[in-house]
């Protein structure tokens, strides 16, 4: 049997690429889509892909009237939490690709997922290179106390830091608190220039034209440093395979897991 998928944000930059990817699979079937600007149309007509013959709805609650096994959240932070909670209440597993959700939101989602006995996989970035960066950075954090995260994105990106940076900070925070020789509160001058403290990690966000998504994890020791960097191109294709994998694996556990590596064998 194919896995029935509802995709919220199906006509956006990443969502439309994922929809095209879903159309090429044999085991996944898109049964409903959410796009306020294209509500009432057939997704195939919007994306010029005849295989996507599912209806487009204005809201997640309307789309969830179509029974689905997995709900994919690829919209905006302002509505993502409500969408996820509605999907869980309807009996669907959930894959979250939307960035900008904080730890409190994830705690709420985890509780709702346990209550519904469903799985939620929250992935700040589906690209394999990001998954590997997170893995390598977690290893480095075991041995190097001083580290900082720098998050780069387009000047049009409204959330800061990115979901990729939030996820990396969360991962490193699970390993250790990053050391600060001079604590932020003891800085002389503008303390904000030292970035934000998240998950006991120091995080900086740069927003400039010319960037898509980039992230650095920088580890420092006396007379040496380690820099792990991910650079994304302009296309959404690198994220498709990871998202398809997440959809296939999210029904294998109960509760919230954060990061695609949670369903990969990287040991």
C-alpha cells in the first residue's frame, strides 16, 4: 500500500520541488495540498505535473478532511504549530520542514505526538551535507569546548536563526555547553554583537543578498581551529531525497525526533 501524504506549502520553493519528487515515487501518493494562493485548483495544473491530481485547499484543517498517513509541514512559523497539532489530532504522522519553531513549540508537539501515539520528525534541513555536518560537529564538540555557530541566509529570510542553525545548536547542546572565556554579560561594549545564546551555544545570523542557506560550526583550540561549513545552491533539489526518506520513516517511532540523522544509520 502507498503512503498517503498531505503537503502544506505545496506551491512554495521547497514544497513544490517536494511535490514533484512525490510524483515520481511508486510508494508515496499525494492526496491533498495546502496553498492559500491556489486553493480550489488541482495541484497538477498549478505545477504543470499531471501526475499530481490532488486538490489544493486554503488551510490545513480543510486539507485534513482527506485521510492521510503523513502530513508534511512546509509553510511558515506563524501557522506551523497549529498545522502540526491539527494533523496529529487527525491521526497523521508529521514531517516538519518549516524553520523557525522554538524549543517550547517542539515540547508542545512532542507531548501531542505522545498523546496521539504518532511520530513527528522535525528536520531543519533535509540536505545530506547538513546531516553530515551535524554529525561531525557533534563529534567535534566532545573534544573541543569552544565553539560558535554562524548562520547565513538571504536578506529576505524572515526567521533568524534558521531552522538549520537552531537544529545544530540543539544537537551541540546535547553534547555540552560551549565554553566562553568572557561570558556575554561581562562584555564591555555592545553585548548583542556576540550573538544569541541558544541551547547553551553561541549563535550568529547574517542576512544578506547573495546567500541562500549556509552554516558554519567553528571550533577553536589554542593555535588551531576546525571549521565545518555547508553551502547550499539556488535549487531545492538537494532537499528532496531527505524529505522523501523522512516521510517513509516517520511512522517507525512515537513522539518527536529532531534531525534527519535520527532515522539514518550514521554510526
